[in-house]
């Protein structure tokens, strides 16, 4: 099963993600599909990890 976060990251890299807002050093900023709160955004790490404890220390 394809990971939704990785799929969105791949779309950003292919310039096909209409919700993409900005690229930061370690992450991408995208508008959330659900805009219950106007401007609600999500930060996607450039390298996706399913859980915080899986992140490398550096
Ligand atoms: Zn993933």
C-alpha cells in the first residue's frame, strides 16, 4: 500500500502538488486538503518517517 505522505512528497518533487506552499531546509509546507480553519497547513519532512522515534538523531 502506498504511503500518502510519500506520495505527496513525490508530487511536490515532480511539481504536481497544487497544495505546495514552500520548501524549507528539511521539509515542505503544504495547504491541508481540509480547510476547516482558513490557511491550515501541514509540514512534511522531506524524508518521511512513520513515527517520531524513527527520526535520526542529527
Ligand atoms: Zn511515507
